[in-house]
C-alpha cells in the first residue's frame, strides 16, 4: 500500500527500473478508470494489438484480467471495427414453405438465374449466348433455356418457353441483377437494366409472383447458385472451350439438364437390397421400375387407364420417399447456428463492397429493418451520402450501436 494505492510487490526491488515499473498500481478489471487507461494506450499506440498494449500497460499499471478487459475495449473501438470488423451474421433462417411442399407438381415454385456468356459461331463471326436455369425449389430439378441476349424481352421469351414445356408456375425467385458473378461485368451491367416492372406485369397476367432477393444477397439464392456451379463445371469438361453453333449449344444444354437431373438427392446405399437413391428424374420422367402391388386385371381395363394408375403410383412412391428420405436431411443447420444481436435503427454500419478497398467502403445509418417471423433481422435499409440502399446483413459491418 502506497499513498492509498495498492501496488504489486514481487522481487524486482533491486532491478534497474523505474519505481512505477517495479511496483505497478493494481486496478480492477471492470473499473471505469481501467477502461480509460486501456483506451488511452490503445489509441496512442496507433491501435496496435494486444501484446503491444499490455506491454505498455505493465510499465505503470497491473490490471487484473487485463486480456479480457482489453478485448472489450477493442470490441467497442470504432476505428478497429472499420479496419478489422467482421460482417454481421445471424442464425440461419428456417426453410421457406416453397421448399417443403410435397403436394405441388414439379416446377410450381422455381428459382431462376442467368449464366454465361458462351461464345457461339455464327457464320464467320462469334456471338454471345446465355443460359437461363430454372430450379425447382422442392425436388431440386433444373431446366435450362438458351437466351440470345440479356434484355427484358429475351428473358420473358425464355420464361414463356419454360412454362409451355413444364407447366404453370406460381412463384419465381431470382437475384435482382446486382450480385451475379462469372464473366460478369457485362452480365451484371445488363441485368441491372432489366425492366422489373415489365417482368412483373407480364408474369402477373398468368398469375406468377416474382420475388427478388436483396442486392448482394447471393446466399438467399443458394439453391440455384449451386446448380449454376455444376452447370459451369459440365460446360467446361464437355466443350473443352470449343466454339459451338446454336444448335450444338441447345443440344448440350439438354444433355447437361439430363445429367444434373439424374444426380441423387438422397443417400446412396452400399447395400444392393436397398432402394435406389432418389433423383429428380424419377418424378419428371416416371421411368423407374418399382415393384408394383398385385392387382386384378379385367378385360374392360384399357391401357390408358392402367398407365394412368401406374403414373399415379410412381408419383406417390416418389413423394413418400421424398418426405421420408430427402426432407429430414434439411433439418440440421450447417452453420450460423446461434442467434446474434439484431441490427437496429440508428446503428452506424459500413456497406461492404468487394470491388473497392475497405477504406473506401461507404458509411451509413440504418433507417429501416425487415425482421422475419421469428423476429430476426436479415435485411436493412441503409442511408449513405450517395443514397438509400436495401442490403442483407451479410453485406453490412457494424461500427457503432445506436443505443451506445
């Protein structure tokens, strides 16, 4: 005890050190003075790391539990958050009802996205073609259409061809054109110019609801983004970067569609006595050969009626196995398993921009939030000096809480 201050004892009385270094003042971890001292050293040292700050601290003070106290100071430091802060995360949401309905026909609810461009030989020149992939959200089947351009009319034409071949669609989901990657400056630029109002009006005429994901939220469309990755892989291996014609590209798209729709969506068993793995084509083509139950045949039964009964049976078999084998695989959350603090109105954030250095990211204030049914915020309205934007929380970095 020295003048009312509790100091460290120890064995350094004969060391050639200043008195304050030999016997530093002992301070509590949760004291306000301790926080001010740590913050002062941290800011004067150029926001250095833990070891440097603690070394400077020990020259005059000894804070009990200094490591955890310093961690809290760094967590509140706005400049450190700006340079090293992580993007906001939240517990993974429940699966939407679109992926859990077993009673709707295939391609009733789909996700749509573009990929490309792909060089196609036309006479002596080479033109660009694009692929439009439609993914069934329930059974994970895909359908690929070829698009000659990226304008709105070409998009509507591809959708009409898809509906003519696959039947009525109730809901479509897609990116809004600002977060596509690939070959892509041109693709991103053209899709930003889509006339979304014209698309919605055209589709509402056939009772189709179009839902756009927030800009930059590519993980909102992970169902079809993963299929595009598989399509690109098959395009590379099948074409080997050769230039094709329009006809060969259309044929290649059909072959890729068949290959991907034959992939298993349930576990493949090593036991020969187990049932075959479930694939999207088992419902699309109904060409599986399960053991049919015994039935009584009559001369009055026509082939069409028997075929109709067989088709109904195969569809029932598929959906029963879909409920029993495929759906339970979606139960577990692979990541984002713990809830985090919800972003709130008034919070100061950085808007993530992968094309710019971190120091050039825009700073903004949260002016609106969109919680889900469980009350967890996954999208927010951000006001910056250049305008107001809607962004998913994965594209925001928290700098300062509004209630602090």
